[in-house]
């Protein structure tokens, strides 16, 4: 494949997945099928900038399942063409059909596919398309163009032997009611002024809406969008006890009512001459963070406030200046980006206001802002070019964003603890990419480093005098050597196989370069003598594709090997593998050691990141990047 085309393929293509039990195992035997057919064509969004296009047909006809599928994923360059249809069944709604069969693909060979298509009636409006392959590939969405049409059966709509026509031709009716629970206010509480009543609702198919009720009467219109809420002006209700409920409704018309919540309305005394003027200020206290704590990155500042009539808003302040807009809805909170404040001591306060204009200020809360990278901090590279900066326990500290949205495949620190972030080409033509950016210890962007990458710089490693070596995933795949100032010093044309010099790591001798090329080996090259060395691994690696590697202090190596993490001893023998069972799929792509007998590893398939004990294999900590599937790439520990 030409380098300029290969450089556009996302990091995780082909997708490598192991699914327990098999993707298309069915939990029940199906003897009834819909005796109708479905056809359609159109496009869905598979990424923010790329579409998936399809044409499909399926149904039962003259004693057999029939149909056809063509599908293209523009982001991956994937094409799927069906060769047979083995099943046609009803979906979760009366207008949804499922087509299964065999297909040829240009990237994954012969595969089993399943398509779920829904005709939501008005031409193209809210029609949905979902495709799954048995290697774990999945894309779905609402059509951005096109139409899906469900057709009634006719005299030729005869099912295969052993199957009968389902009544009404579709899925069984939904008779399961939803559930609803009021989450605010709590039963037994006292309320005043204007409050927001909130509820959670769920259903076996979907919730269509939630109607809040006050003493049995509707409280505003039905809310049809989660999260469900309604504004209640309690001054329109008499002081005393009142009952709130929430009625959830699903698309089939099933309803369910929440348990009642009883509250006391208290909106102040009245005199014969009218309302008594309110001169009592509200009270307010900051509940988080606590005084004396150390904070970094985004911080949620929250407060509780009370008033004899009702609180109408809380204004948070940092060092006396407003921190965002006033929060007018309880519970009161705001997100503070502490990176906008200088490191050191900062003072937080909260000012509560009531409808009469009375204000009350909380006691000050002093916190220590610390946004400097510390030993043990973990950094996670994302395919959108961003980097998550996390504390040693895995909690998020902040997000680093440079000028490029090209994939940041891996991360490295120089001796001064500056962070190097290599970026692949941007998925947007003409946008910044194919570059390396640097951040200082405070997370400030220093600019770009080096140049002349040809293409997709993927990893960075350093020698003892500060020279910088860059591995390239695509094009020539050469390893490039730069001075500490970014001047190109040398280029090494090393042997590669599947994916260039995807990840490089220089041994402490300053000459032996270890690197992976997305196959089952760890390669070595002497950058001092320009000579190829024997492979490091004695046996082929057990996983399907070696991604990132790191040399341990004792000379052993950890390898992110797609389906697992592999540890090799100093002689290249496999001594241990690491994994977490029960995940929906596996694509370990990043690994780095902490220095205390533990290491972090990222599963790019689902965004899970784990900290393992290197000797026992026990998982000591974990988190999810919350960035979506196939978005978490390399990891680096600031040591």
C-alpha cells in the first residue's frame, strides 16, 4: 500500500477483538420469523468527518431467506459485500429487522455479518442502521441521508422449512412498563421559592417521556428528553405538605408511576397587611473542596445554601473574583479549571442570594493549586490528538490540547520532564499533523520539535546526551535521529514488516534500539554501527500484534501485544502474560512501568486502563478514559 494512503488508516485498523461466547450466539431458538421484507440505502456517520454508506435488502421468499448487503466505511477504507443470507428476524420494535449472513471484506477476509435496520416511517426520518462483524467491528447511527422501507409480505413470502410466520409479521408487543424515581427533592424535605424537580426513568426499550405531578395534577408539560426535570414555583402552592410523583411513559404506551415524595412548602409568613418584608440573609457553606486540600485540573466546587424564604442563586468566587456565572438551581456547583490560576494558595467563597436581594457569604476555603507534573503522574495519548494528564491513582488532573488533532500514538519524557507528543496526519485534509509537539512540566505547549517526518511519527526515545530518536509508523518507516535542538542528525533504514517502526525504545547502552513493527517480534538495531541485530524475543509473541514496548530496569521488556501484555526476561524468554478477563474486547496498545514493581497498560478497544503488579499480575487500580471505544492509545509515566 502506498505510504500516503497507508498513513490515513486509523491506529486500530484492523480491529482485533476477542468476544466471550461469540458475537452472534443466540440465547433462544427462533421458529417464528417475520414474513415480509426490508430494503434501503443511505449513509450514517462513522466518525466526525467520515461516512458509512450502505445498500441492503432482506426477507423471506419462496421458502428461503434472501437478501443482499453492500457497505463501505470511508474512515477505514473497509468494504463489505454479502455472499449469503442465513437468517432474517424481527428486532426490538415492530419496524426493526435483523439480517445475518456471510460476507467478503477487503480488510478482514471472510466474515459473518449482522445488520439491524429500522424503518421509522416518514421517509428517512429517524431510520437507523447498524452493522456488526464477528471480529468485533461495529458501527451504527441514524441515517444522515437515504431511506429504509419495511414492506408487507405477499403470496411469495413463504418462510424456510422449520419456520412459521410470526403474528403481525414483527416483534411481539411491548407490555413491559418503564420505571421512574424522583431524585430531587427528597421525601421529608422543606422547599421554597422556585425549585427543579428531577427524576430518573428507564425502560426495556426506551422511555418516551416523564410527566411530573403535584398532588395528582400535571406539573408543567411532559418532559420527553433525559435528564428529566420540571420547574416548580412553590409560591403557587399553599404552605404545608404536598406530594410529588413522576409518571414515565414508553413508546408502546405503557406507564408507571414513581413512589410519592412528600415535601413541606414554606414560603414565609403573612400579616393582615400583606407579606412581611424579608430582611433575613441566606446562609451558605462550601462543601467541596475542603479547606487545606490540594487541587489540580478541573475541580468541582459545590455549596449548600438555605434561606427562610428561598435561595435564588449562588455565585462562586476565587480570590474575590467571580468564578463563572451565578448558579440558580440547587444543588449548587460549578467546574473550576484550576489551570487558569497560578500554582499556590487560592481562596474560594460562595455568595448566596435570595429573592429580596439579601446575600450571605460563606466562610473562605483555602486550597493549594498544584498543576506541575509530579513523579507517578500518568499520561494517556488519545486518537483525537489530546493527552489526558492523570494523578498517580488514575484520577483525571487535566486535558492537554495542542494544535493538532492527528492521533497521538505514544508519549515520552526527556531528562527535563518535557512531554513529547507525536501526532499522525490529521483526519482533516490540510489540518496540522505529521508533527511532534512538546509540553513543559506545567502542561504549557512549547511548540513543535524537529521536522521532515515522512510519515506519521509514532514514538520518541532519548539517549544519555539528549539526542532524540523518532519511530515512524508509515511511509519509509525509518528511525530518525535529532539533536536536542531538533536538527536532523541521521536516518536509519531498518527492516520493517506490518507497520514501520511503530514504537522505538533505546537501551541504556545508547546503541541498541528495540522496536516493534506490529507483528509477533521485537526487533533490534545498532544505531552506533548501523547494523541489524538478532530479534530480542526467543519465541514468537503470543498476541497478534506487538504495539508499544518498554525496557525494564533489569533488562526485561514489557510489550503491549494486542490481546494481552507480555513480559520477557533479559534473555528474551516469555515469563508472564497479563490480562483482565470479562472485557468486551481486547486491544492493548500502550504500556509503561511506574518504578515500584507496577505498570500501567491501556486497552484501546474499550478505553480501560489498568495498573498491574508486575510479579503477581494482580490489578491494583483501573479507570476508563471516557473518550469512547478505539480512542485510547499509548501511556507514559512521569518518573
